[in-house]
């Protein structure tokens, strides 16, 4: 049984879905691993390291012809055509985008697990790539803000004078936001944070940050630990209050997203105009339209004297560790469908059971059909 790992072709992507360390674990489970030549180069994993771990270096077509396929991003039409009927694809699939990819996979007879749909439960925690990559992204986002802020982050006292610490705000406190708070605090910034979910307050305070209290008249708590979209009236209250509060901050990290929808606007243009010259906004919601309407995807722009960072793949800026985390998540997920054969002790078999809540939730194609959304 082969696991195929291909080189990611999306612009700016440096991660790889398997590392030499994860290859060793796959081989130990009785699998053979095919890695496309150069797949790990951008993440600093040379082909020689994969060979030493037990993998075979092959061309793209050979990797795609494997029974199990590990990827970061969803495949192209050309890649789908090269896949085996009955193969199991494990990848981020952008399931809310209706571009025909899922339908093509179903027609090709490929079983597809969308990593975004893994439920946020205790049992699924070790397989949750969104969380593992968001933590890395939150860390890197603060470094991007620090690099573009023209002053020190911590308070500095020297013979030439002293400087006040950076005042940094984190808007949206999921996994990325929590890591952003922790990183900014380590760098010496004074941190405050905001989230529409009131239950997040305790987590913010536990990291030594101050909670930004804005009463919008309703809770933003959704299902599965995610935020839900606010009413139009609540959005107006939120933006008005935020415009006033952001005048006090030097760096703003915004992470707010609602699954399947355009990112909510937290930093209106009027708020940017009110910020001090030289301030920085790092908009981590740029892939879904941004929390600031002035953001430009994958660009760094200056508007009204404020630098706005719109990178759409922060995890790819930390490729070695991001790949290591991602690949371990996949190994953990694999153990749900590469299971011990009850009739042959010590051997494993492929069994993609829809009775398993994690597999059932993340399946988007199964037995030649598109799975209905749960």
C-alpha cells in the first residue's frame, strides 16, 4: 500500500504534507511512501532525507498513482485525472468554494477527506490542522507587525533616552489570536484583545492581556467553538466602538473569521484614518476578504499613514515547523482508516468507516458521490 506526497504548486506555498520524520512513522505502520522529487525542498527537507527515512523519490505521476494521497491544498483537474479510482485523498479542500473540484473527485471515484471539516472535539484535537497551522500563523503575524513597526516593542531605557512599549491589539481570539497574544507579550508589548464570544475573556486574561469590552447587545458565540455572524445593528455598534478604541494602539493583529462567509469588517477606513502615522495592521483574514476593507491580498500597502499587511499564508513563512505539525496531524488521522486487520494479527487494512464521527464529518466524496454536508 502506497502513500503519495506531491510537491505543492500553489504560489507562495513552501510547506509539504510529509516530512522525513513522518515518513518514518508511515513506514513503521507498514506503508510504502512515494515522495515527488523536490517536494520538501522549500521546507528544507532534501530528497536525501526522505530516502534515508525509507521513502522512494518519484515523479509526480507516480506519486499521484498511490492508494493514499497526502497534500496541503486541493488538487487541480490534471492531478485528479492521474489519481487511482478508490484512492483516499487527505487535504485542505476549501469546501465552501464551489469550483467543481469536489464533483470531479467524486466522478473519478476518489474518497476525499477535507481537513477543514475535522470537528473541534477533544478526540480530534491531534488531527486538527486548522489549529496547528493557526498557532504558527498567529506567531508569525506578530513578527510581521514587529518588523514593520518603526519603534521598539518592549520598553527600552538607554543613555540616549527611553521608549514606551508598543500597544498591541488582537482582534479575534481563536487559536491564532491566542498565540499572537502570547508572542506579543514575550516581545514586551502591552496587549489588549477583543472577541465577540464572551467566554474568551478568561483565556485573554490568563495570558496577561486586557480584555477590550465592547457591548454590541448580543453574543457572537457559534457552534463548534467558532464565532457566528452578528446582526447588522450589532456590526454597526462594533465598528463605531472599535474606531474610537483603535486610536490608542500602535499595532493591530486581526484574525476574525466566520466559516464559509466573508470576514467581518472590524477596522473600517475611518478607524485607519484615526490611527497614528506609522501604526501597523496585520490582517490575517485577508484570504476571506479581510477584517479591514483596505487590505490587499498578499501585499503590504500604506494607507493613511498606516502599514497594512495582507499575507494570505502566514504558516508558509515558517515552513519547516509548519510542515512538521501538519504531517503529524495527517499521521494521527491516518490511524482512523489504516487499522488493524481483525483476521490477520499484526497487519493493517484500509477501512474508511462512516461510523467514525471524525471521518464522517470530514468526508466530502465517498463511493463516487458528493457527501451531503452535516
